[in-house]
């Protein structure tokens, strides 16, 4: 990234969070103090930030950099599992396991309940709790 298009520390943090997989609103919450903001304001500001040309360029650069370093991508996982599921000569158990995993990866399964510290939460809530710690 050229020196003349360097981002502020907060914009860089926002860009890195998005490139790392966060949605825009969560990335904005991580980079900025949003304690006095309502969710709709966070959403609007995050959207504006992501559409800023320099920020968008940085996000694209970071994503490309991460992709080039990645040894195994989600797309590769999906392709391998698809190949197993589509294999006409494959074992039924392997095919079933591949389809189950694909369904799980794409969120087709109902949320699973997990006991955490004596209370019941869904897997989605558990992931959200881990992300906030």
C-alpha cells in the first residue's frame, strides 16, 4: 500500500477486522468507541467506512494477501466434500458424512444447544460470546 494512501490506525483496524471475516458493524465496533451509538448508526457508519475508496482498497489488498497465504480455503473444503458426496463409487457412510459436513458449513442445521456455565445457549450464541471476549 502506497505511503500517500496510508489509513488512520482506526481505519486500518476496521479494514483488518473485515478482511479477517468480521461483518462491517462488528468491525466498526472493534475499531471505534460505539458505547453511545445506536445499532442503526453503527451500521450506517460502518457501511460508509467500508465504501471509502482507500478503506475498500485496503480491505481488498488484505483479503488477497490472506488468500495467497492460505493453505486450505473454505472453497477447497467445499470442493473436496462435494467430490466425496458425488463419487458414484464411494461408500455410503463417507457420502453421508460429507453431506452432513457441507450442511453444517452452510448453516443448514438447526442451532445446537450447548451447556455453558450452567445455562443453556445455542451454538450461535456461544460463537458470539467467544468473539466478544
